[in-house]
């Protein structure tokens, strides 16, 4: 057999094994994330709600302290969404 063909097959086998291993590692990370979320759903939801509340406070604070800047940001957001 041709040595190049043997090396080519070997390289292909190694690439396949590495790709399969990488896929399993990726899937195990996804499974771990889902498992963590399901085990800590209430805690995570509270964390996300708290972040949304803090963002809303900051938004209102900016609106009160600098109405002109706030209006510019709202206009830029509307323009960006119009292009999307």
C-alpha cells in the first residue's frame, strides 16, 4: 500500500476521534448547564429579576438626570430597530 494513503487514513481516523470527543465534551457541558439550571431554577430566576429591576432603576435615573441624552438613546434605538 501507498504510505501516503496509510497516513491519510490514519489522519482521518484521528480527526474523527477528536471530533467525536469534542462533540461529547460539548454535549456534556450543555447537559451540565441544563442540570444546573433545573436544580437552581428559583435562584437563577431571582438573580435575573434582580438584574432587570436594577436596569430599570438605572434607566429611570438616566431619564430624570439627563432627558436630552435619554431621548437621543431612544431615537437611536428606534432607528436601529427600523433597519433590522
